[in-house]
């Protein structure tokens, strides 16, 4: 083969190779486009569906009725065991309104109150001269001479002003941002939700020692600083009674409004019943001991009002309830599948 013929032969082979490559590429593109077109025409399994399908709507348009028990957690002197109930209605699966009421049935003295009752405060004596102690003359409204330098109130004055929670409640807006399924030990599965709430609360206070009288009540002393005979004891030569003067008492009992907020969990046992632990705080202004708490009053006076002798009292309770749902059967979110034409 001559050199010229060899050159022509090589050119022919090169052109044939390029043609083969072009043909193979065209065939591959055709197959790819055809497969893509076929795939595009066939809808995916999850196409058009929401993130959660066939979900239980455990709250929407359902009433919740919850009998519950509770225990106060933040009282400085008297902890309270409570019983009550709450009602709730949800407009959607995440928003509703609720009302609650709790009544105190059990008093538990705190360790602080126990310490005060067992020697933490001086005990008054029945001896008007103060020479004899309470152990010698019996308990009474007079301060023993050995306690004249003690700035603390007498025990009976402290007890006369001490108050405790009688009942409480609130009306709140409830928001449920989290819900889902909960698995325990890979064997027990249940629905749950976590909610928060806030609104208007109320607390009613009552005296913890209703039969104990203050010094001024026992001796029937004048407690108005502008009146004649202020704190003078006619049974003791009209001498000024130091405890009436320095430790006035006005128990801060009665009804109080404030803010309410808290959070809780529903652990569903069935579609119509759940276990409901909850933390609830109602904040109101209150003077727990009914004593003077300011330093600018001369002579000291008890003024149970905001900015004076009342402070913001957090009434935190832990509640445990069993919630029943009405109607008892929960609806499920359904997705109507649309038929597609081929």
C-alpha cells in the first residue's frame, strides 16, 4: 500500500469512529429523554401528600375535662395540698381556651414555719411587768424583759398575721406547639402533646391561725397613730405597749387577681383519655405575714397594697390530672387522592 493510499485509509477509519461515537451518544440521549418523560408522567408515591398523613386530630373541636390534684411548691410558710378540675376547648389542633379551679384541702407547715413555732420567735408572757417568762406565768400579750432588745415580733403576733392559700384558679389561652408519638423501651408507643398557657388568675387567702389574736387585739389597744391613746395600755397604767407600736399586724386575707401562666404535657392512654402533669404559676401581690415591710414608716404601719407591704408572690403548683375528651372518638386528617389520566 502506497503512502498516499495509507493516508486515505486512516482518514476513513477516523471518520467512521467519530460517526460511531455520535450515533452512540444520540442513542443514549434518546433513551435518557424517553425514560425521563416516562418517569415524569408517572406520579411519585408521596407526590401531593402532606408531611403527615392520616394524623389523629386529638384536640380540634374537642372538650377536655380534667379532675386533678396539686401541691404548692413556692409557699414560704404553709404548703397546700389541693384538689380541683379544669375545662378546656380547642378551636384548632393547636389553640384553645381553658379555665381551672383548685381548692386547698391539706395544710403542711414548711420547715421555716416549724422552726419559727419551735423557738425561732420570742413567746409573750401573761405577766404585764415582763419580769416572769411565759414558762413561769403562762403565755400572754406582754414581751418578757429579757426580749426587749429582740427586734423580732412575738410569736402570737406573727401567727395572727400569717395567711395561707384557700383556693385559686385562672382563665387562660392555651397553645399546643408540639405533638407526636412517644416510644418507651421500643415496646410502648403513645401520642403526646406539650402545651403552654397564660391568662388571668386569682388567689384567695385565709388566716392560718384564725383563733390567735395580736397584742393590740388581745389588749384592745388603739392602733390609729393619729388617735388619742395610740398603743397605750389602760390595764398597765396607760403605758405604751412596744409590740403594738413596733409590730402592728394586719392579716392580708381575701381575694386577689393576678397573672397566670404555665406548661404541661398530655400522655395519651387512649384517644379519649390522657395523663396530664402540669406546672401552674399564679402571680399576685401579697403580704404573707401581715407585718410591716417598709422602713420609712414612723411609727411602723401595715399597708397591704402594691408598692407598700405587698410583694409579688409566685403561687407555683404541680398538678396531676386525668383528662377525658368529648367527643370520645378523635377524627383523622384524610387526603382524597385525585385520579390522574394516563
